[in-house]
C-alpha cells in the first residue's frame, strides 16, 4: 500500500521527456542558475562517466578537465533545474562506470567515437 503511494508521488515529479544519453557520451548539460532575481542558463560540458539510481533518484556524473584539473559534477536526471542535455558525441565503452578515466592524463582520457548509422 505505502509503496503504491510513493510511486504515485514520484510519478508527478518525473520528467516526461527524459534525455537520451549513455555512458561515454560527451554531453552539454544546460542548468538553470539563479543569481539574485535573475535566472540564466549555464552549460557544463564533459563525459558521462556514471549513471546510478532509478525513478526520481536517478543521477548521472559528468567529468571534464579545467586548467589541468579534473572536475566532476553529479546531476539529477529529473531535476527541474536541468533545462536540457545535448549529446555532442558518443564514445565506445565496455564498462558501466568509467572511473578509470580519473587516473588518466592528456590524450589517454579520450574515448573512441561511436559511429551511428544514418538511416534514410
């Protein structure tokens, strides 16, 4: 009974259009930032290294290099603060979590690009 109520409450806060991206994709995450009374959109670009959780608790981790320093940020998939997620390129991966990229430096961080078939 209580699980059914929790599921109903979660359904109201889920996004209808969930962005389609996978582990290893390079994405632009457009987040809404409040500065005083103004709202603007800030873009965080990086590689998706992990996805975890389910339902409203689903999160994804994006990693990028800024000034030779690795920066990771976790985003909730169904957050109203996330405006959109754009996939820039897809990477070929053989793992569910890409934590090994944390130890890599320079060109070793790059992933091979996955070619998508264009169907007409």
